[in-house]
């Protein structure tokens, strides 16, 4: 696990070979999280193993103790990003009510596929409301 990184300078970005649109969405998500002051720490888990190159960015809403808000990863063959939301901050029902596409992550941790900046904007607004309640 590496800390104090950003998507733009991460090993994950270097090894992932994601689609251009997926990389743009990763940058926009990270900028939106930082601008809304939802995150205090960013980490990453790169896996540079030959033939399995991937990784994920992990965003923490508290740095001490570390409290994960969400993780995000781009896609090689699709124009969306995959986001997993931790700590019960949003329920699967809230995600569905807001029109997000659900991924296949096992319950109770919801995951979504974000296809656009507009979807990221909606997610950021939901997270701001919910994190205030923690």
C-alpha cells in the first residue's frame, strides 16, 4: 500500500493501460473529492505482476485513524470507472434510487460503475450529505 499519491502520479495509472475516457473519469473523481474536502488521504494498491497489471486508488475521509471512503479503479476495455463505497456510507438502495449502475461486488458493500462526470457530481453530493452524518 502506498500513501500520499494522486491518480496522476500513481503507479496504478502507469501500469493499468486504461481507456482514455476511464482515465479522464478517474482524474475528475479525484479532483471532485479533493475540491469538496471529502478526503484527507489518498493511497493506492498497485499490482505490477506481469500479465495481471492493475491497481486501485483508495480515498480516506479520515487519515488518523484511517477511515476508507471509497476505492476507484479504471477499466482497460470500458469507458467507465468502478467505485466501491465503504463503511455503509451509502446503501445499495440509495445507489439504485439515484440511478447508478450497480456492479457485482458482494453485499453489503455497494459498488457502482460511473460513466460520466454528471454521475460523479451526483455521487459527490450524496457523499457530502452522508459523511456529515458519520
